[in-house]
């Protein structure tokens, strides 16, 4: 009998990336840099908590605006956003605690895959944000190193151009090979503009031949005045955010 071979993947960047606590420390490693995977310990069980990769805040916003000692610290980028509005800053703080609720996030409904109900913002704030979801399965022969490099450049480009608050991605399911990644943007216009960046175009061309499955979903994340929580619902058209 043939024993099925589990889907393999390089160690997730959660092993060895810098956290928000090290944002101001010189010499911290770039979270996009591919680590020496052999140097990281293998977890004894499948990793459920995978920290979000938050875009670093504009230089004029000091680290004192970061939440105090969250249970799980997020990863942060070297590249900084050029600007961020006050309510999106509140969301940025709340997203330090963003995490999946199930190891089956790659196939779970987006609204059930993450801890949206645990995110809290100031009661008097109101806004909406644009979310993009990528569900994928890589081809066995695809070049993972090239994909990492292209993704890094496209990600940095998106942050520099503004609007990208969070990027989160998981680990391929060991049985199905399916994975999920998601971005949260200040607005749909920001996300649309990023599609025309040269690094994004190159990354998408590379991805077109690297995946057996690659689907996109779009959602609206909303915070209304008078409530502290957020809601997530499918995007049905029109502009989102500003």
C-alpha cells in the first residue's frame, strides 16, 4: 500500500521574525527575509496561532501607541506606512490580537476563521475597511523561493504606497495542501491601486503558474458608532473606506 506523502512547506515566518516589541531595536531582521529553516525548532504539534504581519506605523507615531503586553505579539514590517487615519490606527492596535480560531482556516468561512468578535475599538469611532482573502494550493513543483521574493517586494510596495494595515498568511494543510492569506486595507481604492504596482504585477504573473488552486474573496469589515466590536460581511460592490 502506498503511504500518502504529507504536503511540505518551509517553516512559517512566525519562527524567527521580529515582533512589535523589537520595532525600535536596530539590526532586527527583516520579517520577509527567508530564515535558515534548519535553525528553528520543530513544534511538537501543528501551529494554530500564527501572528499577524502588521504594517509599521508612520515614523511620527511613536511606539507608545502600541498595546501594552498583548498575549501574542504581532510581527512588524521594516517598511512604514506613509500615513494612517485615527480610526484605522485604532484598528491597527486591535489587530495585534488577530488570530485564527481553527486549524482549518483555509477552508472555513472567513467570518468564522478568525477572532473578529474579540476585536475592540473605541465606542465613538465609525469606519469600514476592505478585506481581500486568497485561498490557494501550490503546485508541487513550484519554486517557493521565487514566490517568497516576489511576495516581499509586492508587500513592501503596497505599504510604501499606503493603505495596507495587515497581511496574514497560514501554513498549508498537511492533508489537502490548501492555505489562506488575507489583507486588510484602509480602503478599496488603496487595494485597487496596489494592483497596478510593478512588483504586484510581477508577483501575480509568477503566482499564475505556481498554484493549482487560487481564488479571491472580498469582504467589508465595519465598525459602527455606539458599538465597540466589528462585523465582517461579503463585499457586494461600491466603495469601502476612504
